[in-house]
C-alpha cells in the first residue's frame, strides 16, 4: 500500500534518533454534537511545550463503523501554515495519517505551530444509536527537524449523536460583518435537517444599531438554508447590532455586526513646525469613524521633492487615527511644502514649513588614502532660500585639485604621510557663507590593523563568537575600491586581502582601504585568536583576541549599533518603526511576530560550514537559550537561529507581549545564556510599537 510505504519511508529515518527529552507534544481531538444522518467536523489540535517543536506528525483515527463513516481528513490552518502535506489511508474505522510535507520528494522540515493541524470529517449513519460515540487517537509519533522523536500525549474526541429535532438551527452567517453605511450584508440561516412540508419559519430579531431586516424568513420544504439581506442607512458613528434567528422549536443562533459610516479623513496635523534641513516632523491623520476590517490604505503625497513622506500608510482595523513621519532632505531649501492624504475621495492637507538660514554644506569626513593612490570625493551645497551657491576649497594639499562643481581629487606622495585638514566654504549670492573641514589621512602602503569590532554592535569587548561576524578597522589595507562578496561560500580572499586567524584565512564579506568584514571561525570559547591582515601591500602586525561563547549584537538601520534596530514584521518587508518615506514601515502591535536580525548568538545545533548559510529549507537553531526583552519585558521566542540565506547572521522571532506602552523608541535587547549560567547581553536598539 502506497501510504504504508510512505509512512515507513518518512518515519524509518527517525527511528534511530534519540528522543528529545524534557519536551512534549499534545494532540487533542475535539468533540461535537451531531444528528443522525448529519455531518460533523472534529478539530485535531496540536500544542507543544518546551523549546522543541515538531516538524512532522503521525496518528491514527479509530471510530465505530456502526455509528460513523469517515468523509475526509483535511489539512487545518496550522498544517497549511507550515507548508505540510497530509496523507491518510487504511480501512474504514482505522485511518493512519502522516503530516510531513513532502516537497519534490524531500521532507519539508518547517516547524508546525500550535493550533489545528487537521480536521476530521464524519457522517452519522442513518441507523446510528443516539448516544456518545468515541473517536480515538492512537499510534501517534512526532519528530523534530533533526529527526529526534518527541513524546506525544493523546486526547480522543466524542461525537454526541442525537435524534434530529425539527427546526434545530445550526447557524446564522453574514458577509460582511462590518457594514459601511449606507450599505448591506448578505445573511443566511441554516438548519440541521431539511424543512418539513410547508416550510420552516424563522423569526429574525435585531438589537442595537438601526438596520432593516425581514421580521421572519421561511426555509422551503426539503431545504436546510435560506438567505436574506440586512441593510443600514446613513450613520454618523460606528454602532454594533445583534441579529438573532429563532426557529419555531425555540432553537436560536446569533451574530454580531458593526454598522459604521464610510471612512472619511477628518484632519491632518504635523509637529514640530517648522523644521530645518535634515530634520523631521510627526504627522497625525484623524478619521471620522474607526477603520473597518481588515484595515485601510491611505495615500500620502508631497508637492516638494525635498520633503519625504511615505506614499502609502497601512492602517489596522478599528483605528481612529494614524501617525507617520516626514523628513526634510539635508539640502532642503526654505519652503512651505504641502502634504495631501487621501482615501477614496476623502482628503486632508497640511503645510509643513522648512526654515532657511545659511547655506548647507555637505562634506565627507574620516577619509584615508594610501600614498600613491587617488582619492576622489564630492562636496555639495545648497541655499535654503534657493539662491545660487559657490563652493571653494582652502588649504588644498600640494597636488590636490578642486573643481567649482565640488569634485576633489588628489594623489598624495610619500612625503605627504600624515593628517591633512582641508577647509571648504559655501557662499550664497547674498553673501551668507558656511565653512566645514575634512580631515584626510595619508597612510603608508602597508596594512595596519587598528581594532576589531563586533559587526552589529561595533563593540571591541567581544568581537568574535563561533560563526559570528566581525569588523576589522585599519589603514593601508588595499589600493582597490570597496568590494563586497557576491558568492556563497564566501571567498577567503577578496580584492587581494586576507584575514588570517590562527593561520587560516577567514571568509570575507567586505573589503575597503580601511575596513574588512569577516566571519569568525567556529572554535571553542576561550580560544586565543591570532589575527593578521594580509594583502598585496604587506602583512600587518598580529592582534590577539579571545573567542567568546556568545557576543550578541543587533544590527541597526544606521549600521552603527544604535537607534532603530534591524527588526521586521515577520513575513513582511516592513520595518517595525514609525511609518516613514525612507523604508516600508509600520509599528508592531501586541500579538504580532517580529524578526530581529543579529549576530554572535553562539554555537548552533547542527553543522554549517564556514562561509555558508544554513542548508536550504532547514532551520538551524542556536544551541543556547536566547531571550528577547521589549521595554524590559520578556517576549516569547518561538525561534532563534541562523537566518536563512545569510552567512553569520541570526534571526530571532519574537511575539510582542500585551500591555506594552505605544511608542516610536521602545528599547529592545537580546540576551544569551552561557553554559555557566551567566547571561550576556546585546546592544540596546529601538523599535516602534502601536496599540493593536
């Protein structure tokens, strides 16, 4: 039999793997009431305790064939979400099922979340006895992605069989349940058995918001359903309404609806005002009525190219307002920019003032160049009043050139080693001027290792943990332009540069004249690491650091270890931050999953080669316990491990706990528990949270 072979093929691979101790999985089959000759669906619910979750399940459904007949067993929401495939086969009354997600002949190792993994459909036989009939779960098995078995506890269900009562209602339904007034909803009432000759009359009662509905409806003889319409006139506020269907037998079913006016934008205000170039203002749009499910999208536009606003605002349901940020460009001039927000013909406007003043001058700093190599950069300027601006350079080094367009070029010679300060001046046609300096270091054509940092938090205290990402800062590294690795496995030599750690070349992600990003080796904590920088220009003096068990660092949007963390709403491309025009964004809310990107969470469960990410389709978890603190409160962490498709990076999935205060700068921390029981903490970053 094909399914029997499939079960053996899938589960046979797991039989020799040790059991995942201190973990447990519960499979519970729900119970339900059903009438003779009727149908019923029982939910198979998974709940897992501990940190290990199953990637595959097996069970058998057994029932009395005298009372019940199996119609189908189909995937439930939790099984669908995990991308699983359900296969069942066996004689009537004993169906064996495997939930393992075969994709292209390979076992899908996605984890199965808590919830309904399958639904068991049953028909009650015409000659069934009106009594409880047990539906049993037996022969169960659960396995982790690595193949370890997990103990399973089972709870069977019961179908309580009854003789049908004429006119028993099974439900009332309406679509939509949120009526935008004036508008309507299509509703229906269903019974457990066909209506008798002459039909079945059902009374419709209503309470709450004023709506129009028929006082009664009649289910035609032989039918089990009747449809009717509920309509609402104009409304000024959102109100609830309850519809109750009552059959002649006294059986009743109810449904709650919401009647609300169309969404109209009431006002938009922005503060602070005015703002200067490079500054921001937070705007709030008020709605005349709450937003309906599943939420709305508000369009935002600016008549100024130098005032940046998010083009679309995604707003949750039941919200009366939404906040977003607008940003003036660094070279924004004196202006009164006009913002417009629009939703289905309803629009509001706001003017945002940008102040004037002296010319704005943008000059790069922290520059370094190897003797004999060409340095080239641009200086830009603008006047807030949009007047013409000229840029000039003062104290140019010997041999340097600066054009009126703002282009600086220089190839320093050996006698020019050291620091050079160049001054740049921007002057408007009205005579207003501003002066800024740029410091340029001319270094020898020889690699010098200055310091080693954690690539995420930029801390020099613990740059390396097994497989983590580190940054080397130095001078004279290479004459080549900045280069990023574009292949996996990562190269161990990039732009003629190597980072030697205990004699072996480390995988490289990025190389420039002053910086190298590399992956730390997978060595035991406490190992001394001798780090040497090597390129075509020479070999640096060695630096020594200690390998740490963990050196957690959260990446940030500014790549400086501070401010907004690299935190996304799970399954989306939106950053968990105030809505803005730079990146897709919206704050997270209680109950939502967020994904935090970090490095340095320590060893992992499984083998991943240096310079490579986790194998495709597999989840590689951190070996140590990882904790997430949001504003000091622990959040549930369903997963902490290597980020799929990335090298040396971790992703931590967390659920935003309820009760957190809303804000744009909510502190976020990661903590990793070391083998000695001591927790090591990451840098503190920020994220946005709003009320659900």
